[in-house]
C-alpha cells in the first residue's frame, strides 16, 4: 500500500465520526473551502447566512495561518453554536484537511501508472 493502512483506517474512522456529529451542511461547506484551497476544487457556493459566512472565514484563515485568527473572529463564529459544537466543527475541518492533503500528496507524488 502507498500509505500506511492503520493510519488511514484511523483517519477514516475519525472522518466517519465527524460525519455523525457535525451538521452535514456545515461539513459540506468546510469541505468545499478546503478542496478549493488545497486541491483546485470548484469554487465554493456563496454562503447563505451569517453562520455559514462566519464558519467560512474561520476555515479559510485556518488554512492560511491558524495563529492569525483573532479572538473576535473566533467568538463571532462560535456564537452560532451550543457548547462543544464549534470545537467539533473545527476538529472535523482538520480531519477533512488531512484527508485532502493526503489525497493530493498521493496523486502528485505517486501517480497511477
């Protein structure tokens, strides 16, 4: 196998858990922004409300420089969620990002014959 199977299995399990826990519309939004930024995916659809907009701002900044996130941006986004939900969404976004980065690396570094 090209990538270590146990590590990929754990990542797949973490993603499956994220799918179970996170709002599917927000997970799709996060995935679209990550695919666009890292894998030349299609441009994400426009956000439909303040919650989606605030989440998109956080995810896009995290892709560029997570240390550059300011408290006001995080507070604005997290205000849309009950306790723990925003943390779950952020964890899910990192899981999605890892999966996309691994896929892109495999495609670019080990192209199919």
